[in-house]
C-alpha cells in the first residue's frame, strides 16, 4: 500500500454520506456475486463471493491493460469532484 493511500485511510471519518455510499457499494458487490452465480449456477454463495473478491482485487491490473478504461475512470472521477465542488 502506498503512503498516499495510508494517509487517505487515516483521514476517513464516519458520515451519513460515507454510510450511504458504503451501502451502495455493498449492493453493487451483491449484484456482481449474483451475476457470477448466473454464469456458473454450481457455485454457492460463498464461492461466488470469493470469486468476486478475486475479480475486484485484479481490477486495477486489468484496467491498466486498457488505456481507454483508465481514461473513462479519470473522466468519471473528474465528474464526481466537480459535483462535490458545485454542492
């Protein structure tokens, strides 16, 4: 983990907005797990959850293989930052 990520983690405080976005993330991960179960119906929920964790862990490496995806991520990040500034 880079020092930058360590510093950002230390500055996180609980807030209603953080709780809401954490809930959204949880729901999205649950959708990914269900999708994986649809792909392979023989997977149980625990196996699908492990597979989802592996996929999430490897996402940065996969993104780096596709520069257009990195560009899209940066664009979405800019949009989110602009929305925060605008209120």
